[in-house]
């Protein structure tokens, strides 16, 4: 993972983490189905949706709602669980939705 000079997460690294999370979800049809249902899209629409702003942040948000799934992904990816929240914050435009609602 590429951290910037200040130690903060770059947008590219945040995207890599989210794409890895999406790939991880894709390996489990049940979890992928849950995610797609919540996202309101079908499997054939993933590629188009992934190009939309916020989709990758949504993937990470989905992981953060399920601690077991989050820990399974971070362990398989070899990253700290806190990296998911940092990547989500970066991809969500630097605004922490939950802090403002």
C-alpha cells in the first residue's frame, strides 16, 4: 500500500483497498448478493456502478457494517482494519457522514 509523505492514505490506495474488498465480496456469492441487494443493482451492473462516485465508498461501508466480514477481508488482504475506515473517508470525499448525522 502506498502511503503519502504525511502517512495519509492516497486516493489511489483507497481505491485499491475498495477494489480488493469488492473482489473479496465477489468470492462469496451470499455476501455479494447481500451487497448488490442493498446497493440496488444486479451483478451485470457492477462494472458500470464501480465507475460512479461513491460506489467504492459504499463497498467499504458495507464491510464496516459487518465486523466478521471486515476482519476476514483485512486478514486476507494483509491490512489493518482501520485502513478500511481511512479508505472510506478518502473515497467519500473526506466527509465523515456519521459525524454529521
